[in-house]
C-alpha cells in the first residue's frame, strides 16, 4: 500500500522544510516547491492526495493557484489545505471562494497540520475547521 502524497507549496524555506521533514517523519510522502506556478505543474504531474498551500506566494497567490487547480479536471478533486499567516477577516471567505477545502492559520504546529491532513484523508477525527468536500468549484 502506498503512502499518501502531500504537495507543499510554501515560499518560506524554513516553514517548507519544517513541515516537509515532519510529514516524512510521520510516514507521508512529500514533494515541495516555493511557488504556485511550479506547484500547479507538480499537482498535475504527481497527482498528490493533499496540497498544503500558502496564500501569500510570489507571482501567483495561493488563492489564484487554488482556483486554477479547482477549474482543471485533472486536479479539481485534490484536497487543498490553505496554511497562511493572513489574518484579515476576509481571508477565510476568500479561501472558500477560491475552492480551498481546509483553512488553517499560521502559526500551525507540524503535528496539528498532520492531524488536519489525516482528517482530510478520512483517517482521523474531524477537527472542526472550515471543511469543504474535495471537488471542483462551480462557475456560474
């Protein structure tokens, strides 16, 4: 049986390394990148089970990247966990509008992120965070 694959899209190297190392330590496969354009490419080619996406990325934001992923049939069903330091009141609503499945605020301990990932995979108890089914966003 293969391990779940997590794609981390995070521009801050220390955070990217911390989360990737921890998730590998607890038995997940991880691929990581520092920008949304490469992240979208990796999502299409690697087909991860979960994407952990920062909102504030250089070039293309995590919100825009999520919209692109959710509008592509090849990646629409991948669960996106937005992990961000954005604390503005509308950040969670903006995440939901872009198709994010789970919204987490930084700082987030690596074991808490792991719990969220396992819950999203259906292998852990629900956490009570914003949670939407992993599916494409509807466009009208």
